C-alpha cells in the first residue's frame, strides 16, 4: 500500500512538471515573436511558422508515438521524449537564423509528441477511476500555471535577457523530470505489448497531416499550397481506409464509430483547442497595435491563465460528481462567447475589456479541459488508455495547428511579407478579426458536440469496441 502511494505521488509529480513545461515554453515564445522577428529580420509569415512548426510536428507524431508507447512501454517513450525536448530546446536558443529556429522547433515538437502521447496515459494507468477527476484537475492546473508564468516570466526574460533565455530555461527544467522518472517511476505500462506497430500507417498519417496543414496555411502565400493540401487530403483518406481494415491499427477507428462519448469528446476537444490562436493574436495585438513591450504584455495576459489555473482543479473535482458533459459544455459556451467579443477588436478597444474577456476565455477553457479529459478517458477500457490519451492529445494539437494555419493564411493574405510593426497594425487587425470570426464558428460547433456526447454515469455512453 505504501509503495503504491509513493508511485502515485511521483507519477503525479512527473506528469505535473511536464504538463507545466510544454505550455510554459509555448506561451513564453508567443511573447518573444516580435523580438525574434527584429533579430532575424523575419516577416509575419515566417514568424507564424516559429509557433506553427512546433505544434504541427507535435500533432503529426503524437499518435504514432502514443501507439508505439502502448507496445514497447510508455515510460521508455516518455523518457526519450523529455530528453529530446530538453536537447532541442537548448538548440533553439542557439539558432542562427529564423530557418534554423524553425527546424529546431520541429525537432522540439517531435520530442513534445512523445511526452503528450504518454504522460496522461501513465497518470490514468496509476490512478483508479474514483481519483481520476481530481488528479486530472491538478494536471490541467499545472498546464495553466505554465501558461500563467509563460507570459510574465517569458516576457520579462525576453525583455531583459533576450529570447534565447526562454529556451535555455526550458532545457534546464527537463533535467529533474528525467531524474525523477528514471529513479521513481517503477513500471513501464505497455498496454498492448506484443502487438504490431503499423509503420506504413504511421508514415501515411505523418506526411498526410503535415501536407494538409502546410497546404492550407500556405495557400495565400504560394501557388503550390492548393496542390499540397489536396495531396494531404488524399493521403489521409488512404490512411483512414487502411486503418479500417487492420486488426491492430495505429488509430482504432472503432472507438469513434462505436463509442459516442469518445467520439464527441474528441470532436469537442478539437474545436475547443482551435481557440489557441487567440493567445498568439492577443500577444501580437498588445505589442504591435498597442505598443506595449513584451514584459508589460506578459503581465496583461496573465489574467487568462491565472483564472484557468485557479478553476481547473475545482472543475476536475466537479466532473467526479456532476456529468462531465454538463461542466464541459458550459466551458465551451463561455469560450465561444469570449471569441465572439474579440471579433470586434480594434485599436480603440479598452484594455479593461481585453482583460475581462481574457478572463472569460480562461474560465471557459478551465471548465472544459479536465471534465472533457475525464469523460474521454473514463469511457474506454484500460487497454485503450494509450491510444485514447494520444488521440485526445492529437485533437488538442491538431486544433491548435489548424487555428495557427488559419492565422498564418490570413496574415499572409493581409500583411504579406511585411515585418510585424506599427506600420502594419491595420492589416494585422483585419487578419485578427477574420481569424476570430472563424474560431468563434468552430467553437460554436464544439458546444453542440460537447452536449451530444451522452451521460457517462447513466450508461448512455456506449462501451468499448
């Protein structure tokens, strides 16, 4: 019993630190984008890829690594992921051009995929159903604490020490995670040991998803964008057909077709996380349009993640007592309303309204995330924890990647190859408003998907395939 309690404690500790690490780095980098642009003379289109490349790489590799972790052991993949993430964070700080930074961000994203695809699965494997909502709430709270400290600490570091310091700190934080995982996590949690890994399916999926997102985001900047998008769509269709006919697929599509809770929880996550680009747009609005430095902008943006960090543990515990779909749907409604308000953003929008609306978005994100994770993970059998965790992570990252693809395309359309500066503020605002309109429509669809998932405790949600 004592050994089990120790395992739970260290598992939660490791999961919490990594849940803090990746969003901290992401939100910090958002504040550093203008500084990176000034150092390398990069235009708005290339700067958007500093963010998008990391998210897209994470999204493309997460599902294959989640499946591989189920076969060879989640701890092994998790450790390699943390080591890779730390190493390429260090190299990002040493980048000599915006192109080299984007390459290192891709490799950093691949390491992040190994973490995303295993962390939640390990946590769910160790904690029983009755304790899951609570620990998932703590885990999500750490995500939001990372998001909270990112703008403040990252903005301050960028302002005083330069943007590379953000990546150096991230690399340093990976060290204690590796030490704890090696010495304290006893177990490997290979839920599908002995099964085959679908390498062909993994290649189809990775190339298809990257082509789909890259093609979509580059349509306004390049004539080849449409052809790349079409090729990506074709590869994804081939992937889906292949997976439908395999006994041991990379992605278990039967979970979607036979488990309503699982299917709609993933769809809701996809649309909710498409609001990610709002953070990127607001950080640029504060610096490019309103003229704040990165340190001041970081403190202003603190409102949203602080609200998320405070509310998430309560939302997780609430979803242990109340139907998760009810709590998550309230969160989706608030997120949609917050995005709707930002559709009217302008130079004259008062700062208090920006902060109040960021707080509304933060409340919506917090009420959605941990109840949705609780509903999804509780709707599948233990042997599917790895694929369920990586599928949820994929939906989160694909949602984020898609939102950034929308923003990248609209920035290319409205701002073009101009550098992000006060002179381009008008064009930036046109791109931002159109982005918020698209994201609002997506999240409205997610609200109905969240409601449609069925009740977890009443038995309305079907079981596993």
